[in-house]
C-alpha cells in the first residue's frame, strides 16, 4: 500500500536526506513537496520534480483553506522547515488536522534538551504542545548530531576547507558520549519510522554511533598526525554558564534583532552554536545525576527493516586516508553544511532506560 507523504523543506539538507530515504525505501511512498511560490523555478525544486516528486506551491502563512486543500488525501506530513520559520508549523499543523492527516512529523531532527536550556528546542516543544492539544497524531524524530559537523581544527589548517564551525571546545572534560548520525542516513531512519504504526504519538531517538569529543579528537590526531587545537570548558564556572544560557534563551519578539526574526549571521550563529554547546555542557553536567535518561517504548534496530548506516570514520570524508598529506576539499562537505555546532545530549520524555540503543521509541 502506498503512503502519501507531504514534505516541507524538501530542498534543504535534512529534507533532501529525507527525500532520498523515502525514494530508496522498500516501502512505497508517493511524495509531495510543499514549496514557496517563489521557489518553484529554483534548480533544487526542478530537480525534485525530475525525480518524480509532485510540487505544490503554497504559502504556509497564507490562505488557510488553500493549505488544507493541499493536504487533503495526505497520510503523513513531514516538516524539515528552517529553524527561523518554526512558527509556520502552527498553521501547517492546524491544516493537517482539518485535512485528516494521519501522522504529523514536526521539525525536531537535532539535539535534545529539557525545556529552559535551548531556545530553539523550547519553541519546538511549544509547537508539539499545540499539536497534542489539537489531537493531531504525531511522531517526534531526533537523530543526534551530524558526523559532518564534529571535526576539530588542526594547527596546519589541513581540515579548514571542511569546517563549518571548528569543533574545538572540549565541554566538561569531553567524555560525555553523544549521539551521532550521518546526514545522509537521516532519511533512512525517517522512512523506517513513519512506516511503523508503533511510532504514532511517540518520541523517537535514532542515531548511528555514540562518540565522545575526546574520542573524535584522538581519531583525528591518529589520521592527520597533528593534535587538534582545543579549549577546555568547565561548566562549574557560573559566569560561563550564564554566558552560554544567555545565548540559549534568545527572546522571541517582534524585534528585528531577536531570534528567530533576525537573519544576521552573527545572531544565527550565536543562537544555534551556543544552544547546542549549552545542551551538551549545562544539561549533562548539572542534570544527568538528578534525572534518569528517559524514552518511550524501546524499539531495538532488529525490529525495523534492516539497512546500512555509515560509521563515523568511513562516512565523514573529512579526514584524508591514513598516510595521506592531501587536504580535504570543501566540496566533499558543502552539501552538508549547516549553521550548527557541537554535540547532543541523550534525553527524551517517556519511560526510563539504562542505555539507549541505536533506535529507541
């Protein structure tokens, strides 16, 4: 049976991976991409159409009846919307409810933290609150941090062409394991998750590897032959915690200088980079001993269709082969570039568990 899926953000990095995963899945999907009217003629949209994806131009903040009509007959809506457009998920979810959509996947796909730590995460949780209030069936999917964004800088600059944000801050000792996923594998997980009825009204954490910052730095040193630059950050210093959290809690107001309204690169970088750093450091250091890790229903990977996921070393393509002195080209990572940095904390609401498996619900 074919599942009809509508995707918002299909031309982005996460959305593109989701499209690839759905098209490559053994399950049958009929995909519709909801795009801005101004984006219909863009090369990325034309490419989607050439791959057999239906293109529907729609303004999420426009006429509500038109949005409802666009979603009629759709089984699942997946949002991979840009974080600065998160508020558009309110009219989108309302329209999905009216149209009788059977499953709504809000735009999480990233780091996990309790409320009050990350401003972006807080807004996503508020949107989920709304989805639950209107009784719209949902599935939350988090995937950890991207492999492609874990590289530290080395003194020679060999890896500079592959760095979006150099990952050189060692947070709270650097021994906290983080959930990591190749961006190209996100879509594989999504295809498996939305095909499983057990994931309705559940939170899902899907990832490929657990690694610490120290482990990654040691691997880079082994392969490159240089010790990565690093700055040790201790979260026992109150002033540092306050500084990080002040960036995490960017106010949401009509001010053009406030997140998410400001598009200034500095503000975007501060908000995204600092919220992720705060998630790893502040939450792990101050809350882990007070609160157990929590998940919903446990679902080991053997319960879902088998597929290959990439290992960090083989997938990153940021590291030259051992013995090679050749610098990595920026082209190998350009398509995965994102304005994000640092790792993820493994925490999610539901039943407690001792150690997360690679896919848990």
